[in-house]
C-alpha cells in the first residue's frame, strides 16, 4: 500500500519559523516551493497554496496513474496501443504518433515524459481507461488519496481549462509521490532526448544539462500558467525538490529553480534524528495481548536543519491515549513535536513498530474496568 505523501509532511502553518530558517533568495515566479524529499519538509516558499494552472506538470499525475496500471498488470510495456483520431489530432506539444503506425506503451511513456507529448497522454489514457474522461476520474481519485486537497484535473494533458488547477504545494507532493512509489520508472525523467517517428526532441528540463545532481522532473508552459518547472536534485544522501510556477521565460524557470536548489543544499544540513525501526518510546496499550508497543519510524528519520543548528533541536512525544488494541504495524500512534532553539519547528507522525493483537476476554474486561476509573 502506498502511503499518502502528506502523512510524512512537516506542517509549518502558524509556527515561528521565520526567525529560524535562513532567508531564501528572491525568486522571480508567481509561486514557488523548496521541499526536502525524504520528509516533505518545506525549506522555503512563496504563495505555495495559491491556485495555479499546472500546464504540463499535469503529466506527473497522468504518469502516476499509468505507472500504477503497469504495476497492477492492467497494461504491459510492450503492449501495442491503437492511436485514435482524438490522440492524433490533439493540440499542443506532440511526439507525432500516427493512426496507422504501431506504438507501444513503453514508447508512449517516453513520448509523454521526455517529449511532453499531449498525443501520447491521450493514447495512454485511452489504453488504461477507455476514454480520457474516465482516465481523468482516476486522476482525481488519486489526487484525493494522496491528499492533494487543492487540486482538480479536467484533462490528461494540462491544456487550459477553468476546472483544471493545483498549487505549488500539491504539485511538490505529487512529484515526491511519483519518485517514491515508482522508483523503477523514475530514471525516465533523466533522459535528455527521445526519438520517435524519425523526430528527435530534447527534454525541456534544461537543468539536466547544467547540474549533474538534477535527475528530473517536469516542465510546463501555457500562456496562462507561464513557464513552470519542478526539478529534483540529489547530492549525496539528500534529495531536494524545487517547484517554480509562472516565470516569464524558459531561461528564467531554469535559473530560478537552480537558485532554489543551491540555496537548499548550501544552507541546510541533513541530520538523522532516529534510525529505521529504532525505538523512540514504548507506549501503553489497552485491551491488547501485550501492555506496550514500540513506537518509532519505519524509515530513517532525517531532517533538514539550518547549518550549525543540529545541537539545538529538541523533541517531545505526544501519545494518542488511550491507545486501544488491535494496533497495526505502521499505525500512527503518537506525534513527535520538535523545537529548534526553543521555537516550534514541526510535528511528525510516530508509528507502531510492531503489531499488537487484542487480548482475551478476561484481559479486555479488566482493561475496560481500569479505563472506567482512569
């Protein structure tokens, strides 16, 4: 089961972060966001919740749904996809598929990801769901499941529509989910060019040439949206995601994205607070086959902190009591509250590291009596 990205996110609303975080560079964009991929932690932002037109960044969700269908075996990489007249004649950027020329799912994926082909999007949508309209319903269901509360899709391509919108925050979470849930396919986003039908087209993400740490993700542009770019870079163990929406030119979105990524790597350190499966605390369990449960994180818990501030981080645990059995492994059972230099720095879900089944009838009855008096 793929966990929604927002369950691992750091929430900054109402926290006194401005006094702690380094000052971000000036970014010439309508809205933007810099994320720590491993935690969802926002290192810097401007208007991240402002409604924007996602343009071809939409194709991140199109890819997410298609890759899910591949993972479930509903379509196959080598499967030949018929090219409908609708796909062939779609507007905007294209990979130039033709009705009488066989094309596979694998080729269409590359045409959509590298060449940003709208025709490839329609063909894939029809292959997965029969029609683009039915496919868009799946896109919106996945958006809801991932916690993208300010996002709604009206098509699979990103063409302008009043009912087609998102935010920088949601798009960042979507990009993180794509990398996390489909790591075997993510290398496609690092391809610099792709040729189909004797037509070679370059990836529009210019950072793939300028920064060796950048390995994705996607560009977008319409007249209403301006020039947009979500870029992902990995330096050492750290991965950062920049989301830049509504710049004035292709060159500008590249430049501003690079500024954000450099800022994140230069002014923040990655600090591992807890190891995978490390017991952070042992919490009381009621009506369970055992009286306590180990609490911690199922993956290494690494946080981005301003350089030189690691010694000033403090943590406190708030348990969800009374915690009643059964408890599932991975269930959220507590909240880790962090302060940095005695100022609030964020809250994270703490999970059960083991399962606790219910006790027998006598044990449940005894704990019911004890809870009554508690």
